C-alpha cells in the first residue's frame, strides 16, 4: 500500500523574528511535520540553532518535530534534543562512528530514530541498521545551506532504497531534503519517497496553504 505523503516545511527558511507565528501558520496550512535543521559549524559549514529554540517551537505547535542533527559527536547531544521536544531525531551516517549505538540511544529515549545520508553516501553504508530506524533521510543537496538546487541522482537512490525496503518488508519512511519544490516534488514521490522537506519551496511563496495543497495535488496526479 502507498504510504501517505507527509510535507515537512523546513524552518531554516522561516522568518526567525516571527518564528512562533510562522510555525503556527504552517500548522494551519496543513503541514504534517516541522523540520528543524541543527548545524554546528563543524560537520557542515553553517551554524544554526540549538535546544532552546526547539523548546520554543515545541510550545508553538502540536505537530511532530523532525529534528535533523548536522553535527559532530551526536551521541553527546541526542539527550538534549530529545528533552527539548524533538519527536524524530536524524543523525548522519557520516558523523556517527558507532551508528547502531546512536540509533539505539534515540530509541531508548522514546524518539523515532532517523538515519541521514549525504549525496555521496551509498545505501549500502546503512544497510545493517535499516531494520532499526523509522525513516531514512536522503539528502538531495550537500547539507549546510538552504536554497540549493536538487541533485538529480537522488531519484535513483530513492528508488533503490524503496525497492530494498519492500523486498525485506521493512516499515520504513523515506524522506528527501534539498531543493524540493512544487515543480519537482512529483518525481521524488513517484520514486518512493513519502516524506518531503521543503524550505524556500514553501516559505518563498505567498500562501503556504495553497503551496502545500498544490504539492499534494501534483503527487496525486
């Protein structure tokens, strides 16, 4: 059975001076998740937000918070982000030398573990932890900055992962993040993704609700 499409706007593109208002607007607009990009200035060349901001976002919405940790030494910080209100916690395979242990730590805190793959990282790199995660996030840009263009090779990677999950009967969501907008969301979902992150593709439009509805319609076609 096809998995329901979930739209996860990334607040990296929001107006941070009106963050609570922006988050509430996304909830009214029909978003399914709020995607939160955490960057440490080491694993990626940018510095964004920490647990205090996530606590504030948590107070502004009842939607699940999909927290993407683009950080080194994730084991040290997973507990803080769980406590701040994250519902899903994503860690990079490239940044976790003991990935299985990190995933177990997230699950032990009652949160859904997500493993994240950079564009150059093959599916095979996380093959042995796939039964233990709720979702795989496939990066379709190199992480660190919003507004980048979608890397087309991500489509093949999505197809490969969905086929592998179906073959083994794994209950696995596939999320895609990077350059996804109204004009290219349909092939991303057709390839097998069912959770789509969009930052400027939503925040750069005048009507969040109309954009999200149009995204769903494109995928339904």
